[in-house]
C-alpha cells in the first residue's frame, strides 16, 4: 500500500511463500506489491536494518514561505484553515502555488498545531453513584410531526432521568420552557419514582436560573422548589451540552423510539392529547423496564419524599370585563356572564386554568396554546356567551370574537354559507340558533348533520335540525295514585293466621 512501510514480518512471510509459489502469488500472500517483491529479492538486509532516510524525494514547495509567512499567520489566528492560507499565498505569489500543494499545506498545519497549537478541551469521564444525581431538560419534538384531531401539534418533551440507573420520566409540554412546566414535570417524576436524589442538574434554563445576573443566581421559585425536596441545585456551563450528556443522550433515544413507534403504528394522528400522552408513557415504560435491576439498587439510596407536593400552579389576578373576557399573560379567556365585573384569582396550570373567587373555584377551562404563529391565543367558549347572543343575534355578524367562538370547522363553514346566501339578519339568527342547540349537548351530532347539509349544497334548516337532534318531549299525563288504608293490611294479616 502506498505510504506504508514494509515490515520485517512481511519480508519473512514473502520468503516463506516464495519457496512454493511464484513471485506474484507470494507477494499477494505477504500483502506487498510485485515491485516490492523484486526489491526484496535483490537485497540481503531487512527493512529494520536499513538506515533512516534523511533526504527528500522532492523539493519542499512551502520552504520559502512556511517560517516567514504561514507560521506568523497561524500564530496570529490558529483557526485559519489550509484553503484560506493557500488562497492568501496565491494572491501574494501569483502562479507559484497551485491546488496540488493544498494537501501538503494542510498536513503541515496539522503538525504545527499538534506542537504549537492552543490547548484543547479534555473530557473527564464521571462516576455516578446511586442516588446522587438526577437531571432535567426540555427538548423540542416538532420533528415527530404529531397531529391532534387533524391539526399539527408543536410541542416539547420534559424529561427527568437518574444518572446511575437510567430511569426516566417524560411529560408532554404544549407551552414553552416555563418554571411551571419544570415544576410540574419534576414533581411528577419524583413522586412516581418514590424518592429524591441528592442533586438536581439542569442546563441554563431561564425557568431555573437568572441568566441575566452576573453570578447566574437561582430564581427564587426554583430555589424554593429544591429546598422543599432537599435537593442541591446545579447546572452545566453555558453552551456545554456534553456536561449534561446523561440527559441529552436520552433525548435522542426517546425521540428515536417515538419516531419508530409512530412508524410502526402507521399514523401520527391522535384524536386527543390524552391519547398521545398515554402513547409517550408507554414508550417510556419500555425504557424503564430495561433498567429495573439498576433501579432496584439505586432506589434505596434515594432520599425520602416530603409530606406533600409544593404548588404546581402560578397565581395571577384578573378582572372579567363587560365583554365576559379576562386576560392572563396576553391570552384571552371567556367566562360566564355572572362573573362580569369581578376580580378573580387565576391559577395557571400547565394544562388548565382555574378561576377562584372567595375561596371557591368558579371556572375551570383548558389552557390556551399558540397555534399557527398566533401572537395572542384565545380560548373562547361559546357556551359562556350563547345565552346573551340569543337576546342580541344581530351582534354576531361583526363581533370581534366571532371567528374564535366556533367550536368546530364545520360551524365556521356553515356561517360562511349562511352569510353568503341569506340576509345578515336571517344568517345571524340561524347561526346563533345552531350554536344554542350545540350548547345543549348536541355539538358532535349537530356537526355531523351540518356536514351532510353542506355536502348536498343546501342551507341548514334550524327547526328541522332541532327536531332531529333534540326532539321535544311529549306531555306527561297526570297519574293519580290512591294509597290503601292501613285497615286493609290488618285484614290480610287475619286471613294469613
């Protein structure tokens, strides 16, 4: 092979095979060329007995410029590569340095860096005693292309893992990397694990660390959370993801397993978010089954859980406006009209929003998430507003929240058909009537009927649909029940005797 020196062993093997085989066959057996075989037969010395070569086979093309020009440039900036330096030499000496010298220049640069280059980072392998270290991190899972009820579902996965055994717990996060998501996911993992590690490590999460402070201080809420569970908080250095490698590698393995399981499933569509959460939990449990023996060793080393969890929500005050709307963190929610004018305490959970008034929960709705690049998400429940709309149906046509009130796409399509073919007054009365009918518990059935009506190119008949999905109950006849006298029971007892 070119560039490789022939060893003494190859020479001995060649001579051994040469006694029985031809020169070509013996050279092939020894792994040398036929030309090398001829040289061996013409020499009485072994390769190790020959003096070291102290001459060049060709003139060094870089000799005139290496020490005087290339080395000073490398000392000025060691990250300059061979292509850049060759182009600079070509500008300084036109026609003298072609592309054929590039490999030589790159080899010389690599050798120079090995002796005179800057120090490089060293990776220090770590031991992870059982019960000492737990790690948390978020990872974006949009590449899984999951759909919920036919719509794209951008989301993240929060994952907690033990460094020693590899036990893990994953939670779906539809919002950002907030402290609320961190607190909820971490506490769910610890209580499912049944113990607490000595140290909890994250990367530069803004939910856990004040990255704007000079000393990178812990946020107060995260510090209180760690104190509640008796954990020591730590973090890896900024932009050094390998220092958090125990969790980063598990992100890759989890997303790969989810992708493969989705491919095996044959579809990436789920009817509800809860169904997808169960799917993720199934994959995580498969990973945990593989580390059950290591977990059995580590679990006795964990610290005891506290008596209770700490709060898993964020409280913010809000006022319900005259539009039956309250705003929390730039997100609009509808509320029943009875709450108009009241100041409520809103509890923000990762998946839901609760409104408390005077120590009583008066409203509980799913938390709104941004979809399709929406800057200010909305969660408008038509059930809160349909009673008022029935009294003022004409307000529906130019209502600011009109497009957010439709519970399903078929209702929006129905409004577009009605507004195009009927007068504004009639279209509003019909649409509000349909929403009122849906609010009585017939949303899904009415949606199916409206789809059939739209497919036939017709307009919905409110009275006919009302009779179909919510027929009127017949009159209940009055039944007079006459109770027997107690004396009759005495007569029966006498007959029995």
